[in-house]
């Protein structure tokens, strides 16, 4: 049973999970970089996520990992930061 969806609000799967949660009244949350920074601009306010004090994506990802009981990573480590985050999530 899903109790809460945690998302960083990026395009693709992150936003799809948020949209699903909103549509089906599933609790959701998560952290976004300062200024609601995303890869395609600013995250719309309709997504009620908390802002980090920094613009660094890695800090946002780490906070979301720490605040969750499990993490789904759905791409094959396109960057070294994602590889590092996956290793940290395993700790």
C-alpha cells in the first residue's frame, strides 16, 4: 500500500507520479531546489513541494531519499550524480 509519494518534481516520471497522486487523492510531498528550479524551468505552484535552501539538485535528491522508505530510480544513471545518489540511497 502506498502511504505517500515523494517526488523531486522534475519532468517525466516525477511529475507523472505527482499528477497521479493529485488525481487519486494520494498524499504526496518532496523537496525541490531553491526557486522551484527544474530542468524545464520553474515547477508550477500546483505541486505542493517544499523548497530547499540551495539550488543544488543533488541536495534535493538526497533529502527526498532520506525522507522516504524506498526509492524508485527509473533511468540508467545518465549522470555521475545520479549514480552517487543511488549508492547513497542503498546505505
